[in-house]
């Protein structure tokens, strides 16, 4: 899968307000999210390093207990096993890369 047209990927909603398109390479996984204003992810941590790139909108991003406001063009690098949480201040669009690749995204019905 050397070329991926993300517009053609099936969309899902793994959490309320988090609309994703998701794919993986052998070593990394990528999520393209359109996030509704006010949607959030509780504090959590995982083995994979994770990089969040904000394309549009504003996020309130808590990384290891410290809160940051991220806007377009900003990125947050989340090291392995570091707690983080996210809330969309406005509608937002982000790209998230994980290394190594995360398992399959679990989508809620």
C-alpha cells in the first residue's frame, strides 16, 4: 500500500464526535480525524509514541498533567506511556501518527 488516498477510506466514529479515516503501514498507523466541538478523549496512555498534527481548529491538549492549547500548524509529541487527554475547543481536523502501529481502531456502534 505505497499510495493511500485518504478520501477513499471508510469513515468511522470510534468515539462520539470523533470521525475518522484510518490506515496502517507495516510500522506506523495513521488516523485522520474531523472532531466535533466539545468532543473529548479521557486521560489515557499507551505503548506507542503518538504525534498529533492540528490541521484546522483548536484543541485543549493535556500532556503529562500540563495543559496546552494547540491550533493549526501545531503538533504534540506524546512519548510512550505518557498520560494525555484531548478536548476540541472548536471543530477541528487532525492527523495522528503512531509508532509502532497501533492495533485496529475499535469503533463504537
